[in-house]
C-alpha cells in the first residue's frame, strides 16, 4: 500500500520492444512536437532545474548519438496511441494501491524521461505525487522524505505553492544524503513519491535510460497546497486548523472559477486514463 513516504515498487512493464532502439524511433514519431523538452545534460544537484522546448530534429540527434550525454523529457504523453496502454495500466495499479485517506485521485499527467551518460536531475520538488517505472537502462535515484521539516520547511511549501518552482529556501545538502531512499533503478524496479518529495537523479551509463512517470494530484495534496497558500496570504492566522484553511481557499477558488478568472494551475493534468 502506498503512503506518505517514498517507497520502492516492482513492475512487469519493462521488456517491451517499444523501448528497444527500433521501437523507440516509432514511439518518438508518435509524440506531439510540443511535448519534447530538454535541458543541459549534467547539472550539479544544487543547481536550478529548468527545461526548454526542443525540435524533433534535436531529439533524434541526441538519441542517435551514442557518445552524447542527454536529458530528454516527453511530457503529456499519457494519451498518445503507443503509450496509452502503459499509462492506463499504471493508473489502474495506482488506484488499487492508494490508501483511503487519499480519496479519489483527481488528475494525472504522463511523462517519459530519456537520459544517457552523465545526465542528472537537480534536487527539486514536484506538485504531483509520482509513480515512476524504470523501463530500460539504469538510473541512480535519491528521494527524501517530504515530511522532514529539516528538508522541506513550511516556508519552502509556502514559496512552492505560491508559484516558485525553485524555492530559495530549498537547498541540496550532501550531509543529508544518509536520509535518502537511495536506489540504483533497473528495469522492473520503480519508485513511488508523495507530493513535494525532494529528489535528484544521475544516469551513470552510456546506454539509454528510459523511465515512465505518472504524476497525479490527490485531495491530500490539494489540502496541503491550499493550507500553504492560506498561510502565505494571511500569516497571522497560520495557527488555524489545516482543514479550515483548506476550506476557505477552496471556496475562494470556487468563486473565482465561477467568474472565469481562475487560470488552470497545472493545465497538463487531466482525468485519469482508465
């Protein structure tokens, strides 16, 4: 049963010819142009994490150059024809494994991460909880508890949920590495991470590493987001119960939505593909 801490998962979705060299080209041809993102392959864990749009030509050049370090993300691909069966199976497994306190999962988005060589992902948080499955190659992964205030402070949550994707109060400190769930992911392995789990990765191999990610929003994460927003807007009332703060912000957002002036917070999240 999945819970409030990162944990290892096992799966049988690897071994598909879709992720072989030949199958990968067919897969890449099926994804929309605007889903393709890249970044500088190697970054230190403490650097800011950001991606940029890339052309299909750049994508294929990176994939087809075995000596090239690369970090590629294909976002919002959960409904593409070749990947929908994978993400549908992940969503079904997710729903069967979530504890009752999470309630009904509201929205999700699927991504495929492809990397090689010295590629790394800096230390950062994600709004959605994540189910990640290693499909090809290997990846070193460190995931830290989102419930440890020495790692994720209330100030960090307030900054993050107020729109700062890289909160200045969030810092990678190698002295805390012993607190991490540290994994060398291989095909058939995966990891579950609750919302706002600090994490970072390294590829460490010249073979392509391919990881599928189903990121999802649950009522529990929305409760945390709304109470953190309340704390940020009304600091003198931070002592109020989380449920009350969540309710006030939910009502406010509902009114704004009715007036048509509430922009989608995460337009990439959609209903579960079941």
